[in-house]
């Protein structure tokens, strides 16, 4: 889905949704002041969640950070939204849903795909690749680890008994 999207803004929307696990509302509210470079070349997003009284930091890859910075115009101000449309200073949640749907169709995916599906994929794939559940919880901004636990999936043929060494 991501690699088949040619438009830089739309591809970056997809990359940020998947690689950071942010909610659609958090993506739409992202401003330039919320993005900083890290010494290792990756980027750091400061995500405002809830009613604006909580912040969390999410690290994105060097590739995603580079794409984000490529969207920045020389005239961009720190208080401006990162994702804009031609008609507004802020990309709407409906337009983000359309971007995801267009990418799904381009990729030939039959099932319904949404921005939340990309968040779910982020969590599931991170956990499947060995990320600690507490890190995924923090990245997603879940207040309870039991919420994050819903993204854990048992695999057929697997058993926790093989980890006991008996």
C-alpha cells in the first residue's frame, strides 16, 4: 500500500500512520513544532492526546522522518499543520480515510482498510517482531496494558510450553 502510493504527502500519511501507530486525529493535529530530529537520523514526534493535557513521544524511522521533512516548505511556520490540503490548512480525517482507501484499492486489497487498521497493524507487527508490550503500550498511548494485549494473537502450532525448558 505504502510503496504503491506516488504522491509524497499521501505516502507520508500512510507511513506515519503505520510506523508510529498514531490515531487519525493525532495525525491531523500534528504541527511542525511537534517534529524534531534525533542524533541517529530518526525523527521524534510529540503527540498530543486526549484533551491536550497528555503528551507522548513517538520515534519514527529515518526514512519516515526524511519524508516528513520533505513536505516542509521554506515558508512553513512551526505552528502550522504538517498535513495540509489545497483547500485548508489542515488535512481532514475524512480525507485521510480516502487516502487509505485509495491505497488499499491500488494494492488490490479486498478487505476494508482504515487508518485504525494501520494502527492495529503497527501494534501487531511490532509485538510479532519482539517489541516489549510495555513499549507498544507507550507508543500507542494506551493507559492500560490490557488494551494493548488485544493486539497479541496466538499462532496456530505455537505453545507457551516450549519456553519452559522441560
